[in-house]
C-alpha cells in the first residue's frame, strides 16, 4: 500500500514538473511574441508606417517577424564579415520589393538599334597609377544619399550620381542634379518602370544637359516632362564610356578616376537587409538594380571591397552605402555581377 502511494506521489510530482515546464515554455513564447510585437510597433513608428486595417497589420507583422527572426539568427551566427539589420523593407514580400525597388533594364541588349549605340572606347586602359584605396566622398565628388522611394528608377539615380561626380572632379562644383528630369523626359527609358544608365547619358548628351535637383525636384512618380525646366541646363556631358565587361581590374582603373555607374543583382534578402561590414552574401548575376561605385579599399580584416552609393535612403545599409567584396576569384563578373555592365560619363 505504501509502495503504491509512493508511486502515485512520484507520478504526481512528475506531472507537476511537466506541466510547469510546459507553462514556462508557453510563457516564454508569449513573452517572445510580445517582444516581437513591441519591436514591430517601434519599427512602424520609426518609419511612419500606418496600415489600413488590423487584417493588413497582422499580415505585415507576420512578414516582419519572419524577417526579424532570420536577421537575428544570421547576426547571432557571426560567421560572415557583415551584419544585417531590420530596415524599411522589413514588412514587404519579395515580389513587392522587386516591383518597388529594382529598375535596371538593359535596353541596348533587349532592342538593339541605332538609338542605342555603344559608348566611346575605354579611356582608362593605360592607367597604371591606381592608389590602394579611394573614397570619392572625401574629395567632395559625392552628393548626399538620396531615396528613390517606390519608383523603379534606380537607373536615373545611378547615372546622375556618376555625372555629379565627374562635374565636381572637372569643375570643382558639387551640384545635386535632377533625377526627376530623367524620369519625366528621358522617353527612351521607362521612368518608374525601369531604365538603362547609358540611355540616360545619351539623353543628357543629346539634349545639351540636365537641370539641378533644386530647380527640377524629385517627386517619386513619373509625370509629364516639364519642357521649360528640362531646357535649363545646370550641367552637361560630352558622352559616356562602357567599361570592358567582366573585368574588375578594368573597373578599378575607371573608379580610380571617377565614380562609375554599375548594374547588380540586388534581389536577395542578404542584400536587402545589409547593414555594415563587407558584403559577401548570396546573390546571382540577374542584373536588376543600379548603383554607383564611389570608391574601393581593403578592410581591417584584409578583404578587398567596392564602396557603393545606393538610392534607398540613409536608413538602408551603412547610412545609405555598402561595401561589397572585390576581386572575387570565382566570378569574372564580380560579386552580384558588379563588373558586368559598368559605364561612366565624360565631361
């Protein structure tokens, strides 16, 4: 009898322990969920996000939660030379991000014609005096970070940044130029639905120049071309040059002389949520986004990198910039295809 009582007591104790453990786990999950919800609310406030109803908010919270958990796991692993962070993209689906944020289209490849001639011969072929590191920001050739918003006109921002660079180098003037003029008036490109930097350079060369950001400000949507404003030119170029494809050494020569427009594959989550360090993440060569290379160097850990100026605002990446691995031996086109389609304006 006593033996049975002992067994009964032991089973009861075990049941209490199991129930206690289950309750603790449930409480931990509840606390974790509450913590994630708190992070979501803070993120909404920081970015000024408002949803139309609770159904939409719940949907976006679940996307945010999945992204946040993946980012937390990535950073906790600590096995890459870069970090990720929760940014303005955290509540968006992959399809939404492709639609709103990418906009590179190589028209010359898609519909070759006399309207899309190749640029001039590579003018820096014989450059040999290449410094070990360079940051065009330190030389005043890079204007502050801009934000294209939900308009797929990265091509315009990439082209304009390259022109701003060469104008400062040649004339000593740092002037913010108008992406909106290209979006509205460069009809050979597709405005917010994508475009090609070479085509933007051609437009500016053929029309005689481009207006300033101040006089033709960015609105983030494609509108009718303001012919009066587009006829007023703050800066001009004499042409453009295509850097030899799939050659990071040739790209290095060009960047040593001026900021350069490049196309990249920016579709991966690794790229979208990049924060700091030298990016070595997953990406292919499906060129879908355009940025500007504004420098290069070697990290403290000895990794060579390119310095990219993006057009996703200062809250993306390293205050709007990215360092991405340079001289990737396994890929002639460079990481994310950075050396596949590069070009720069001449002035």
